[in-house]
């Protein structure tokens, strides 16, 4: 019998009593139905908000040194259940077990950083801004906050926000992706074991109705989101119109520039991992490789060989280097975009469509694919494919390459491979992207740095993680005070 997932509201697990629709949670490698998830209605979001609002009154007055004790407990629980959580991510999301372990490690690192809230949340003060007058700035929590999560990192992405939100004194609501709700179910069981007061954290499964309820509820003060740019625009505009703080990480088209003086063996290995890791389903996937001058032939030959030899299969199987995409709809879309690239004039150097994976014929697999000489003005050069597809473009100079990078609508990350310090500095200075890599693949910043992003890759002012998260989840209050001797009680 298929397990129907409950919500977690006010410290209690409870089945959705009002959901009219349930979706199957499907293993993308095997097509096995893992569970059913309810599409909870707005009324159940409202229940979670009500519980969080009540809990906030006490939680905000809990000293930060006490609040982080729950995070210390959570860190230990995540470590104890590390293997099980990683396997759950692989089963519902499809990525390799090594990738799932890496994801959970990054989640835990954010818990560790948020344990520094007693220092990170401190304000500033200055005596005698005028004679006998002192001024200080303090940080206070906002109230109830929420996160709307994507499918591609069910373990990591909620932790860009959650630990900072509760450590700073807010109460929190998590809406997992309905495609991959199992990981967060298990994490909430661990959160429950920490002894957090009722209502501080809540989980509501759901789809668009639940999202809209979060965007419209007057008691939700802040919303975090990671996903595609069209949805990010929708969430940002509707949430902001309702007076909320909103941070929305959108899509990307991350370019790699390869100069002739790059270490080609290292560059090829890193480029392949960046393009095909997590089956290309990440906002930090390498989408376009721009070869400059004499780098063209050597890089093209090497990356094609690497793509052809990458081992594709069930992420739980030993030796597998790339798993499936999330569902048949994504597979069909990706294969359609590959064909569109061919129709726009690209050469299909490596075709990964319709592979035969022995033992997993029902899985949503696409092998690594390389489109050579794509049209820089074509749709395929602008569209986020969100699959294991790398497009190749050749240009004559680094100036041309940087100009192409800067012409795109997105600005999530851009990378350069070179042995020239001058070229690296020029690129770092001029490239219009929020995250820059020099001889590094497209990788998420560490937890003690904010996750940046520019242009249509991000909507808002403050990003997730680190000090940006602390600022996002707090509001500043400036106090100016004077205590003249003749106004004060004498002792």
C-alpha cells in the first residue's frame, strides 16, 4: 500500500483532511511509486501560519544562545542519519549517491554556520553621537517566514534559509517540491527530535494553491524561493506586491570560457562534471562552453570523449556517474530542445537521446549530449535546458567571449579556465555574473558566503546563506537615547 505523506503543523504530524488531489512520488530511475503527496489547500497553510504566529511570541524572546542549541542537536542528528538521507535524495531525485552525499554535506554546513548567530546577529552602537546621547542599531526577527522549494536539491536548498530563519528568532514554514517531498519528511522527523517548541517549524505539502496561500497570507513576512525564472518572477512580484520581503533564485545559462593556455585535462574533467553533474538539473550547471582561439580542437575532442564515456544509470548503483532526469515531462522537453538546436544549425556532436539503460528501461534517462557550433542568436543559446546538454561556441578573443557572456539574460555564474593571471583578473572584473569561477567548475558558494546571482537569475536584494540570510531574516531598529543626570534617578 502506498504511503500518503502527512503535514507537520504545530509540532504534530497530521494527514491532510482537505486535499482534493494527491500526486505519486516516483523514483525517476525505476518508475517505482515511493509515496503519495497531498496537494494541501490554502486552509492548511493558514493552520501552519496560525501556529507559527503563536509560537513566534515566545520564540523571539528565547535567547540566541538557547536557540542555537537546537541547531547543534540537529547537526548531530543529520550526521547520524546522513547515509539514509542521501539514499532518499537519490531515490526520489535521481542523482548519484555521491552527489546526494555532497548535497547533504552542504546542508549541514549551513546549520554549522547558523550556529554562529550570537555573533552574526549583533548590532552596532556608538556613544556620544552628540553630548550625552548614545545611538545603537539592533536586529530583531521579522515573524513568520516561509520557503518554497525546488525538486533538484531537496536536502540542501531549504538549508540555505531554514537554520538562519529560526536562529534569528523567526518561525518557519517549509513547502517542499511535490515531486521530491520524502527528504524533507525525514528531516522534519529529525527536527521534531530536537525538541523545538511547537509551531517554530511547520511543513505543508502542496502545489500552486499552497504557494499562492503563502504569497498572500498577511502574517507571512518573508519568502524564499529557488526555481525557474518565470516562476521566480511570479513569486517575487506577487509576494512583493503583498508587502513581503522576497528572495527568488531563478534560472541560468552558465558559460565556461576556455583559453588556449588552460590545463586541458583538468578543464575537461571539471567542465564535464559541471555540465553533466546531477544530470544538468541545477541552476549552476555549465550550459555553454566558449573556446577561444586554439583551444577549440583540443577541448572539443576531449569533452566529446568524456561525454560518450560517462556511465549513466541508477544513482544507487556502484560506478554510476550520472542518473536520470526528474520525470518524463522533463525528458521530453530536453530532447525537444536538443532537436531545436539541430534545427537552428548546430552539429549534434554527441547525441544522448533515447538511451537504453539495461534493467531500467522505464527510467527517465538522457545520456550526456553535446551541441557544437550553436547559433549565438538562436533560442537554444538563451534557453535554460536544465538537462545534461553542453553547447559549444568558438570565438577568437577573450573580449569576444566576455561580450557573449554579458549579452545573456542570466547572470548566475560564469567560469574561466586559463593559466594567465591577467586574463583571470580581466574576466573577474568584467564578467556580469554574481558568482565567478577561475579554474573552478560551476559550484555553489560555501555556507559562509552568500549565494549570489545577477540579472534574471535573481530577484531581490539579499541572497541565501551567511550574513545575507541573517540580514534577510531580521529587521534593524535604531535607538537614540539620552539620560541626563537631572532626568535620571539618583542612587
